[in-house]
C-alpha cells in the first residue's frame, strides 16, 4: 500500500476545486438570469429546436451547480468527476461542431449571456478543464468528504 | 460499515443540494443575478450615474403612464445622477395590444425615436389599449414621428424583436414582477409611482450632489 505523493494530492484537490468552482459559477450565473437568455444561446448552435433549448436552459444550470458543488466538496468524487468530464466533453462537441460549421455564435452561453470569449478560446478552456476533471477522477479522493466518511482502514491509502 | 459511509455521503450530498437550491432561489428573489442591459434606445442618463433605475413597464397600463411622467420629471431635476433603463413587461392577460406596442416602440427605437413613440403610446393608451381589432394608432404615431412604418412592421415581426421582448418578460418573471410599473432603484424594488418617489428619496443626497456637478 503506497502513499500518494503530497504534490499529487494538492494538484488533485486544486483540480477538484477549479472544475467544481467553474461549474458552480457557470451554473449560478445562468440560474440567476432568465432561462430564455441561455435558451437563445443554445439555439445558436443549431442542434436542437426552441422548445428543447428552453428545457435545457431551465435544467442545465441547476445540474451544473449541483455537479460542481458535489465535486468541489468531494462527495462521490469519482462518479461526479466522470459526470463533469462527460458534460465537458458534450460541451466540447457542441463547440466543435459550431466551430467547424462556422456558425455565427456571439455568445457561447457558457457563463450566461455576457462575458463570452471566442469559440476557439472556449474550446481550449474546456480542454484544460477536461484534463483537470480527469486528474480529479484519478486522484481527487484525498481531502474530500468521501475520505472523511470512509471507514478507518481505508482513510490513508493511495487512490 | 460501507452502507453507513454511503448513507452519510448521501446525507451530505442532499444537504449541499438543498442549501445551494435555497441560496439560488433567494438570489433570484433578491435580484442578485447579472444585470441585463436594456438596448441603448431604452436607456437614459449617464451609465455611471450613482442611482440606477430599471423600470418594468406596460404601455397600456395607466399607472405606467403616470410613472413615466414622474420619471421624466426626475430626469429633468436630477439628470446626471440618474440612469434609467426601460424593460417591457406587457400584461398580456388584460392588455391585448401591449406586446405589439412594445415591439413597435422598440422598432421606433431602432430608428432613433423610442422615447417620442413611447410618449405617444402612453398618451393614447385609452384609444388603443382595449381595442377589439388591430389599432390604427400604431401606424398613426409612426407617421406623426415620420418613422418608416413599413420597416417598423418588418422589425416588429422579426425573431430578434420577439426574443428581446420575451427575454424582458422572462427577466421580470424571474425578478418577481407581478404588477406594472415595477422599479428597481439600485436593486430596491418599488411598485408604482408613489413607491418610486419614496425609494428615490432615500438617494436624495446622492442625487442632489450629482445634479450639482
């Protein structure tokens, strides 16, 4: 049973906090704004119709907040890190197809209607977040609620 | 042992979800979300003014007409201290033509005459407000202001205009607007002209100081 190096533990904690924090922020900004605003941003990707876009706009911000918060706290860390990774991969697909099709997207909708960067920047930013989510999946169990709640013999082992 | 650990984690997860939901719902109630700017033609006064007023209005509502007069007066007295943004909140269940009026006002705004057209809409609200058929006043006002009526009709039917209006209404719903006019004066809610004056009095010193500059 080998001990995980402290550097990896710190990196994993930071990865969890960054990915979780970004999701909480992105979700909260959208949950506090009219859903229609985010729905119009979703429509510009030309993947779903207005009704589905509005449904997604009503649901997604809350999912992002919950998933981000639980990951940051380290509750069910591995499944939550995977779930966040899957969401990021899905966003990446949406951004990628818009980029390839040259769609005139002025706001990606990632952080609400305002404060959007270009699609290519959002694409790269998502890639970085995906890497961090993977680190959180692999090593994120340290210094987490999971670890605190684990039975004593498992408390100090490697990921 | 593992069941106990899973149960504890489930409990913590449920508590976090509950607390974050309450926090966000409270945030909505207190309008803590990002401020959605109104289009330029619906904003008046310097953007950096110390007192920011957002008004959710309906052109067919008599109280909104009264409040519009008060806002004009405040703009005259405290000009540099005030920044006013208008948001549309047509009460569709009682004012059948309010949404059209809002759309035409925005389209007049695109031609640079939102305020003049809005004033005419308020002035004539008794004529068109409860009309049974599409009111001819909308076109009359456009002609009086020498606006391009054909362009206004195209604009009013456009998806961009409809989206802008729907988003205004959704924002009003989200911020708990149920009556018009509803104002947010530096974030503080006021309903009707009397409450507007009452709230604005709290910023009296700031307004007077800004007006002197």
